[in-house]
C-alpha cells in the first residue's frame, strides 16, 4: 500500500489481482461491503445502503476482538452521501461521522473521498483520495489511526477477494 499526502489530500494506492468490475462490485454491493469493511477485529453492519447519486450509506463498525482492549465493544457510526458514480471506473462520496440515528457528528471533520479503479496488468489499482477541509483535519484523523485502519481494511479486502 502506498500512502502520500499532498496539501489537504491523503492518497492511498493498492493493487488487487482482480478485474476492475470485481473490485468495483466489492465496494458497491451492501453484503460484500459488510464482509470486509473496517479494520481487522471489527464487524460492519449497513443500516442503509443506496448506491446511487444522492443516495446514502449509513453503517456501524463494532469492535468484536477482545484483544483490542479498550476498543472491544466500541461502535463507530458513519454516514456517507454518494455524490458521483461512474461505474466501474470511480465514485465520489462525502463521508461523515454520525450516530446510530444518522445525525452527523460536527465535532469530527467530514471529508470527500474519491475511489478510482484503474485496470492494470493482471489486476486493478485502487486509488482513494481523501479531501480534507484543512491540514489540521487531515492531521487529526491521521492521529486517530486512519492510515493504519485503512491498511488493515485493505488486508481484509485482499483476503475477501481470494
């Protein structure tokens, strides 16, 4: 996994040995997303999933791994709004922290995330670009473990696709 920052953008790249269509489907089908989304030891449940422009994805990640100490039993709710979809090449969504009811947590920064699926020799390169409103927001979420969580999540996706 390659990670870099450019100003207020966090760019993560990883190549998977599956077709563009297969990788796109893993991100855009509710049951598939639930099977791998989130860091290792966490289970994701989609409360709402409408993969269409203007549609919402409301989900909960819950830590089910007792070895993760204080994180065990913790729930993390998210709300996303799909802004643009060009299947199977890319989609763009706004990602926000929320509560169980879907109310946005304004104490934590929201972000726009573009997900690109680029065909390569023998697979597909996934490129996610997260756009933050400020360098401080990027730094705050980085300190909360966003990159490490994404790395763990990409490992889970790799295992799921096998």
